[in-house]
C-alpha cells in the first residue's frame, strides 16, 4: 500500500563545534526511511536530538556525516540555493508557533511558497483558495494572523505547507501551542489529509499519546533511534471515532 | 515576484507609519533642499540672461590700454613708468566714421554716454546722464508714459531737452502729463542748468539687474549727448568707446575684427598704447559661471543632508531586519533563496527612498517657486533635476540597503527560526 522511499537517512551524524575542544555530537548514526504515503512520528524527550534531526530532514541543515536522499536528491551534496529549492518543492513545514508572516492575509501566506516557486499570481491565488477550503478556512482567506485563533493559524500553516504539493509534511510539535481540544482538531486534519489525500507526514513530538496515533513510531533518545513500532491507537483505529 | 516585493514594501511602510515617516525625513529634506537650490539657481541664471537681453547684451567696449596688458583687468602688467596717455592716443569722431564706414552695416552704432552729475531740483536729487540714441537703447527697456522721446533733430543740435522718469515727474510736477513742456532746473556742480521736459518714461522692473549692477535708488534724467558738451563733439577724445552689434551672434566676430582693425590702422605705430576689448556677453558668461559655482556648492551642502538621510535608512533597515528575523527564517524554510531575501529588502529600502524623494521633490518645487516668487523672478524645477533626484534616491536605496539586505540574506534559517 505504501510506495517508494521518500526519505532515506543512512548513518547520519551531526556534530557541532567540529574540531574544537568542546565538540558536541548530537546524532550518532541515525538510520531512517519513510515511504510515500506514510504517517510517521518521531518521539523523544527534549535534548534527544529531535530538533537537530528535524532540521536535517527538513533540509535546513546538512549532516556532518552519512547520506540523506530526499525524493531522489542527495541533500548532502546540495548547495544553499538547491537546498532552498528542495525545501520549497519537497517539504511542507508546520511549526509549533505557526510562523505565519504578520500583516499578510491567510491567502498571501498560503501563496508564499508558490511565489518562491515562481508560479504566476493567478494560479497561486486559485490554489491557495482551494487549499484554504481544504483545511476549512475558506471563509477566512482575507484575515491576517492577528485576527485568527491559534487553531485557525495552524490550519492556515498546514494549507501553506501543502502549497507546492511537497513529498512530505514535516510537522514540529504542531499542537504544542494549542489547547487539547484545538490540538485534537489539528490532529484530525492531519489524519484526514493522510487518509484522503495520501499525504506523507512526519510528525515530531514529545507526546507519546500523539505518537500512538501514527502508523509508525520512532523513539529517539540521546541521538539514537532506540525503538520502532506500530502506533497502537492507529492500529486499532481509535482516533477515527474522534474524527467523526 | 518583483511586484509582490513592491506590494510587500508598501505594506511594511504603512504598517509602521511614524517610523517610515521619520526614516524618510532625511531623504525628504535632502531632496527638497537640492531641488529648491537647483530651481533658484537656474532661475537666477535664466533671469540674468533675460535681464540683459537685446541691445544691452550686444555691447562691445574698446578700451585704450598699455601694450603690455593682456586684458582690461590685467593691472599686474601695467607699467606705472610708461608715458601718460595723450590726446593722440585716444579715439574721436574720426574713429567713429572709420568704424561706421567699415562695419556700419553690422553695428547698431556707437554708444556715447556721460554722467554729468547729480542735479538738485526742489527736494529731489536726480542723476543727469547725457546719451546718444544708441546709449539710450542700452539703458534698459523703457516705455514713454507721456510726451515723446528725444528727436533726432534734438540729438543733432544738442538742444537742452530732457526725458525724465515717472517718479521724478510725479514728485516735481505732480503728474506725468503736467511735466510735459515744463523746465526741470537745478544746480549741476557749480552751474545752474535747465532742460525742457519733452517726455516721461517708465522703466521695466528688473530686480535681478539691480542686484547685479548695484542699483541706485536715484532717478535719472536723460539729455541729448551734445547738450552735455561744452565743446564741439569733434574735439572730444575718448579713452574707451562702446559699439553695439546688431546681431548677438556677431559680437565675437566684431570684437576681434574691430580690435584688429583699430590696432593695425590706428595703434600700429603707437609706441605705448593699443585697444583691449571687453564684451557684455563675456561679462554675463562670468556671472553665469559664478552663479553656477554657487549653485553647485549649495547643492553639494544640501546633498550632505541626503547622505545623512541615507544613513538613517540603512539604520532603520538593520533594525527592521533584526525585528523580522523569524519572518526571514520562515521565508527561507518555505524556499526563499538568499537572493530572494536580498531582493525583498533592497526593494524595501528603494521604496523608502523613492517615496521620500517624491515628497522631497514636491516640497522642493513648492520651496523653489516660493523663493523665486519672493525674489520676483520666474523659475520652475527643471526636468533634469527631478530625474536626477529620482535616480539618485534609487541609487541611495540600493547603496544603503545593500548591507542590511545582505545581512538578512545571509541569516542562518535555523537560528532565524529560533529567534525570539
């Protein structure tokens, strides 16, 4: 049912202050593959190397050692500009703090990745409207972030992440700043996108409860992936009752 | 993309209205000052040319001077021990006849004019100036408000007639009409003189000319040249004469040809003296050049405030970029390249400078025409100075925006995203 390998990390090391006396190794040879259409979570306590791993998966940073191919592109060898294009086309970021551009309407925010992809303004606007409809924000397209609630902002951010039809959605604690009810709605939206649209999602979280909802749970501890298992709630379809 | 950046720049500008306004102020003041000064300078230059239009600008003076001198101002080469000028070294009516025969078709004539002195009549003191028709031409544009001008017959005979200014007529006779036919009398030096008023004139105002020539507030009474002479015109010797060209484009040629003619035929055998020339055109060119220099210096000083304004723009761009670090991080995460970010902030600083210069141009045009009106000269901002302002402010935007924009472009996306 799941397709080709989208993310392929092999023996990923990340060291900071390399060569200096206080050199710090955060990731110690992480192996990770994600296939098309999967909903995977990476769970770990703070200090486990989650953020560092996320930065590497998100092509914001390069590993010190090891190889990483994303959708067939070798990330380690890519120049800064190529990394920008990879982030633009292949990755949809969803941040804990939404990171919408202030003073820009929801529509303009969703258009942004398409603007950097040099899509023409009409196509941009059309698709941004469709995406906002998809996440249930069709009636708020001309609101600025100040005029939206946390949950609404995160919906706009998810629509923005989907803009260029990326290989994966990379969500970093997407419910971390939301109350549990709103957080639930956001998780339901991810499930809907995953099931109905077959979108590949990598969820990074410290919450085991959320991780259980995903197909595959990878536990990160001290820079190593220590376990990999199926999500219990996902297997039993428990979250589904909440969707309806 | 480009249009998006422009739209974005304007929305940032309006989001922080007060800050944008203060940032632009330096540019506004700088551009306004430059435009005002350029407008005023050009207006002064133009009105100088206009004020000395026509016959006045076509004057060529021939001055008898020592052979060693290079030009009329060359006092360094004047030999104090040289022999004094004698009557035979000077020019007279025979010179006029020779010049008339040779260059008559190209000359309006030779200007003869003599300041006879100040004449007191009643409470008024007036200048008495004897002129020939040609000299009166160069005295500035005048309209006769009553009576007539001095006739040829009166010029030739040297009759004691006069034309007086409207102010003098009003003061001495009550009105212009009342003055016609009356005698204006008073003491000129030790003598008492009397002239019959045949006409009343009114001169066109020329503020600029008064400024340059040092206008005396005193009114002038013009009388025929011969009326001021105690001897026959043929006996008068001139150490300088003024010829007036018919055509302004002929001044330079006449200057050379006449001085060559005089120096060959009249002064060829003279052991000490020759003629030197000076034209009104060259004098005006000098004034024009000086005004140009002043204009340049003042504009340069004004440009310093533009520079300060530019530094202000750079400063506020750095602040703005620091404030928007997270936004920059987000944009990079969404796929903006370094160049995309650099372009965004370059356009933003260019827009600040352009909007500032637009306001500055408007204020400068107001200021320039206001000052021109106060000096009663006409002037409008030239298209070239407006175009230069726009180009300069764009260049300023790029120059002062480049460092902040590059700083933004080089931000590490991970750190920028984490920035609080």
